[in-house]
C-alpha cells in the first residue's frame, strides 16, 4: 500500500529566481510592514484583476470578516449558513453577535433566500451568506431582502476569487465582501485576505480599522485592531498574481477531467457547472446508490494516500459552541445536515497531473461496482 501521495492542495510558491530581486529590494529598504510598497502594489493589481474599486488587504480572511461586521455597525442577530468553514460563524461570535442559522438549498449549497426571510426578527441587522465553493449566492434575492428589511448584506467570499456574476465581479454585491488568501485558497499570500467595499468612505474606514483606528499622527478615531498584511506576504501575492491565469486554467482542466471521468457512476454526483467556476474545490455528493458512505469512502481514499476533506463536516450548527441555539436544531437544517453527511472534496490544484486524476476517478469507479472492496 505504498502508492505515492496526492495532496488535497499544493499551494503556489515563487521560485528563488523570482523572489531574489524583490528580497534584495526589501533588504535594502527595510520597509517590512505598515502599508509598504508591496501591499500598496498588491491592492492596486488585485483591484484591477478582480474588477473592483475599493479593496483593502488584510492579514487573513477571518479578521476581514470581523472588520466588515464592526465597520458596518452590525448588532444583535446575524443570519448565516451552517454549511461553511467555521470562521464564518466564529466571526459572528467574536464580534459579540448571535448567529441565526438558515438552511441551504441542497442543489447550490448556498443559503436559501426564502428561508432567510422567515428567520428575520426585530433583532436581525445583517445577513452573512457564503458563496460556497465559489458558486455565487442568489445575490439579487438576498439584496431585495436586505433592502426591504433594512439589513446589511455582507458576503463571506472566501471561495469566490475571480468569480463573475451577471457580467461583473460577484464581489461587487452587497455592502461588503471578504476574500481569504490563505495558502489553501485558489489565490493566496500564505496568510492574508481582503475586504471589498462599495464606496471610498467604507474602504477608508476598513483601512483605518485594520491599523488600530489610526487616522494620522495626532488622531486615533475608532477602536481598530491589527489586521495589516506584511511586505513579505504581499510579495508572495504579487508573484502569485503573475501566474494566476495559467494556474486557474490548470485547475479548470482538472475539473473537466473529473466531470468526464466520473460521469455515469451510480450514486456519485458532481455539482452542476456554473459560469466562472474558479475550481477552488472539487466536491462530490454520494447517495444511496453508491455502496460506500462518505466516511467509508474517505477511509478508502486515505488508505491509498489520496488526500481529501469532508467539507463541511461537522456542520457548524452541530459544534458545541453553536448547538444550543434554537436555529441550530437539525430539524431546522435538514438540507445542510444531509449534504454534510454525503459530501467529500477531492484533490484539486494546479500541479495535479492527468494520471493522478485518473488514479482517483478509477478508484471511485471500481469502488462503486465492487461494493467497497476494491483491490
Ligand atoms: C478560509 C475561509 C475563511 C477564513 O479565512 P482565513 O484567511 O483562513 O482566516 C472564512 N470563510 C470561509 C468560507 C473559508 O473557507
């Protein structure tokens, strides 16, 4: 059982040749952090690449979510999805707010706008949806609800780097969107993130809040935090951005190969295609016609050194710090509980080779016909 291991992701890292001239520049300038030239350049280039105007780079996506919630004056209850990485709900708890979970539409894995409306109370001040695995939420329906009920609409867009929606960036929707540039994401700065605002004033507030609330040498005008990205991380991002189109094309080819090779396996389903998929993840869903549960399949993959994740299991609403909330009751979230039980994310990254993808898909196919005893 010594098959070579296939990692879930293999983050980009610049070559020494690419890094060296920039490291020399940093070595001589000693400008290491506090909004240095690399962070500023990365903000400009990312804004252009993503087609957005008001982008603030931050130290990580979680701090971006905290800043967005604070900067937009959110209080009381925040409606959100249980089917996400735990940072979504944790950011709500960390700002002293109460998450209210609303079920997902199992066909998109995104929060169901019809159910959002039913969860609005007098204490609700914001909706925090997630573009799950990069697939855009029904932003029009959510915006209508937010406008009608006077709520802030803040998107956790951690998975949605470069994703378009109705002809422009999905990051332009709502009152703000938050990207994560963690090493496991499609574009990364090792650790990092960004808040995309809808106005210059909002961006300035985020910029100030990420730097302790400092306005200038004589004035500190709000209760900020330290969410600054440093120059070394920004450099990795700038070099990453040079290669991003090529890297994205590789991911996209892998996604297409998976779809082609997995077609027709009974009980194994890929999610429907969507325009602008950045292929950050490759989730598959298993139903009763597949002979293995997701846990059993995970074991088989692990035994063959094929890394995988049961994103997002366990469901956030079933975690100890959330399960007491009335909205966390499994009966309130049948779609999310069911999906969390039968989903598994396969390896996808720019260096995944065609033979590696075939090794994975052939295993999934052989397991499907042998009832879990593939050899
Ligand atoms: C990765 C991720 C985050 C957190 O981002 P960090 O940069 O790791 O703090 C938040 N939400 C979702 C949905 C994520 O996947």
